[in-house]
């Protein structure tokens, strides 16, 4: 088995901690030879951990591209707004690319990336890690086996625990559509992808409702300052009080988002000046904090999907009702799938093997799939750019439906998106 060499763009939470560790676990398969990361602390940690020489450590993705092609493949874990130019440049140099989701934060750019990869004959695989979890593979297996009969309805929930909502979508990097993406895309392109993958059906039409309800200035407690560290009168009652959430000497998520220096003193200092110390009611956020989608597939199955950021527990929950049985699942700790047979009235818990890596084993499974595809051995879960595009189109269609209070016909929406991308490329 020949070793694959790779470049890492972006040594943040996903690049450094989720995908790169595959090279440590399988050094005979994958070796990183260069890294680009604007934050010096993360860049240095990555370089030390993966033995990257100083001359192959870069501050920006542009610096890497200026060197020409340095490896077989490229992992693109940059911020959303950088995905399009960096991926187009990588494809042009001849890299095969593993791209973090969402593919791009503008509709037309998602289609451009797919069209460009296809025209250049390069592999562009998207980090839809849920396809590679034992949990969702088992649900797909049950649904496709016919044990549920014909699937009539699906209810799917993406439940964000309250602090995760505030961390990522109020204080954090994904708080604004103009610098990141609509929240339904940034958070739920995973969910939209997994729904169509399990059902093996495209969505024919959809509608959507949602808004930013809680995290607004008018909802701030009386006297709340701009920063939690400035003496908030409501700190004892506020579950989003930043020092309580972040002042810790623990190493990992979410504390490392502030600083990689794992001390209480360093984290507190960052709260006094950085974005994570802001009052959740006094941020510049504009993405929704709850949204629902109503969908109908081409074969008539109806789907409801709920995304909300006010949960007591992090995780996904789902229910598939068929003509023979009902499947209910919880993708959280512990994972659980239960099948209820309509005829016999019996219930069966379906075992799911636990795995150690993130996203229920999906992180390592994704990289393994990418390695196999690079060697010409693609598996049936391969998240090609064309396959992943569908979930992104659905997310943008949901935003169109939500903002215009309408029902979107997906066949028309797909055609419009393809035509718009062609016009940009030409």
C-alpha cells in the first residue's frame, strides 16, 4: 500500500483534531507534508505533531498554492468564506481535495466547485461525516432492507445544546450569514445529506419557517454590559455567562477556541478582549436560532426536520414510520435505535457498535473513505461533490422558502443553480 501525502489548510478544530489524527493512527497510509494556518499557536502544534519542517509551514492558503503542487491530496479545513477560492486553486494545481462542509457559503459557488471538479477530473469529497457512522449506516440498512415497509413519514431533529448555540452561532465564527453561511446550511447540510442518503430519494418540494428569536438586544437583562467580564448583574441567573462556560484549564473543545494555552488565567484574559466574552444579547449575530423544514420526496414520503439551539442535550433524534414498523433513534450518548413492529406489537433494540473517534466514528471513517477513493477503491458511502451538492441546494432552497414565505420546487431550483454557475464559469 503506497503512502498518500497531503497538505492541510486550516489547523483548527476540524483540521487539527478531527481529521489529521488519522495520520497518527495509520502512518503507513497518510503523511502530512505541509500546513497553512493563520494562528501561530495552532500552526506550531500541527507542525510539531506531524513533523512538518519550518519551510513547509505557511500562514495562508495562498502561500501554499504559490509553491505549486506539494502532495497527492489536500485537506481544506479553512473558514467557509475561503472554501471557494482555495479549492478552485487546489483543483487547478491537480490536487484531489477533501473539503470541510459546507462546501461554500454562496449558492452559485457550491455548484461551481462541483462543475470544476468534474471538468478537471479531480476527486472532491465533502466532509459529510454522518455517512460514516455505524449509527446512520445501521438506520440506512434497516430502511433499505424493507423491514419498515414503505416509509411514509420521517421526523428528524438536530438539537443543539444551549451553550453550543451560543458558542458557534452567536459569539463564534458562524454567527453571521455574510461571513459564514445561513445556519441551516452550516449546521444541517449534514442532516439533509443523511436523510436523502438513507431514503435514497430526492426531495421534490419544501417549505421552511424560522427566525432569530432569543439572542437579540431587546432581550438582554436590565443593566447587562457588552461583556460578561464587565460585571453583569444577571450572571448568577444567566446560563450563557461566559466565565462559567470558558474559564477552565481543560484541553479541548470548546475551551481551545479561545486559546490553546490551557489555563484559567489565559482563558479569562481572552474573554476580556475576544469574541467569546461578549454578552449573547450584544453580539453582531444574525443567523436564526430555530428553523423547521417541511419536505416531500419524489415518491411521496413526507419529512419534517427541526433545527434548534435551545436544547438541554446535544444530539440528533429521529423517527421513521413505515407501513410495517416504526424506527426511533437517538444519536447522542448513548446511541440507541429501537424498532417497533406494528403487527406483533413487539419492540427490538438494534445494537450499534460504539467507536472512539468524533461524530460517532464518522471522522475517522470519512478519512478512511477518502484514502480508499484516492487509491481507486471508492466505497458506497463516498460523499462525492455531486452527491453532497444536493444537501446544499436543499439548504439554500429552505432559505429561499423561509424568506419568501413560499414552497420551492427543487427541480426548478436545481436548474436555476446550475445555469447561474455556468454563467459565472463562462
